[in-house]
C-alpha cells in the first residue's frame, strides 16, 4: 500500500467515525420521535447541551471517561463502539476495493445498514425510508459489479423474501415486514448466491446470540428478538467477502 492509499485510508477512517456518530445520534432521535436535523446534542441524563469539543468522535468519549462532565452519570459505550465501527469499516472497505466505485457504494450501503441495525435493535422495526434508500444503491451495483448478472439479481429479489413472506403469513411473527423488504432490496444488490449467504450468516449469528442470552438468562426462551441487525451483518459480510466465502465453501465439494 503506497502513501496515497494510506492517506486515503486514514481520511476515510476519520470521516467514517464522524458519519457513524451522526447516524447514531440520528437513530436515537428517530427512536425518541425527535427531529435529527433540528436541536443540539445533549447528555441523555441531565439534558446538558454538548459543546463542539464534546462531540469529537471517539476522542471526546475517551477524554471524559464515558461520563457526563456535568452530572457525571455514565454515558453508554454504544457511542464509542459505533464510532469505532464507522472508522474501522470505512478503512476495511477501501482496503478491500481500493480506488473503485465499489468503495463509495459499499460504504453507503453499510451506513444504511448501520442505521437499520441501531433502530431495529431499539424498536424491532425497520423504517421504510431506509429500505427505500437502499434501492438506488442496489440499482447502481448492477453497473459496478458486472460479474453478477441481471438474472441473478432478479432471482435474488425473491429467493428469500418470498419464502419469508409465506412463512410470515402462515406463522404469525415468523418474520417482520421490514426483514422481508430488506432481503428483497439486498437480493438485487447481492444476487441470489450472495443473498443466500447473507441470510445464512444472519441466522447463524442470531442463533449464537440467542443461545448466549438464554444461557446468561438475559432473555426467556421463546422471546422475540430483532432479526434485522443479524441480517445486516450477513449482508455486510456478503457484500465485502461474498465471492471468497462462496468459493471457499464450494471448495469442500471439489474432488
């Protein structure tokens, strides 16, 4: 990696932390029913307006040691973790795709998936606006990832969303409408193979988290949990490393 690539990686990491910080704040306001455009950021406990130097991603949280400077109550590490994720994933995407159109496209998709994850985790609902925001990016992928044919993308729309819809209709609560629409939108983005991989990874991580929480008695057996965050993880992994993962898996069947 040359000096130019290193500088771009650092810049994208910084911008990614800022973007993730905004997405986190916007999702919290969305859940609270507030406008994410108007109003200033404030302490979630005492309501103190935050100064600009208290809004520097990652740095500010570390400097105040995760506590409000006025009321000294603990500030959730969610702020720090989301900002670190934004910085890390932006750098990973550039390292993966380099100076290509896949870099901004993938970053845009992943930021939307991040917003879906944060909101669904809190409300167990996926806003239609975020699904709609994925559509133009999925359409753009057709011109960027030409190795995935239009037929594979059209099949991807229905390969999982249709069975999920049928199951949701037959078994109440099997899947949420937002989950179904998310897989339909990402079906065109990833193609049918990438979509199946994304769903598989989502199911595996959801199962692992559910088993862990049951054993730790965080939830009761049979309790409903948001599936969207796990689908978003699967979609992200498939978007970045889908072809490699599929090739690795298929290698087990080559004699």
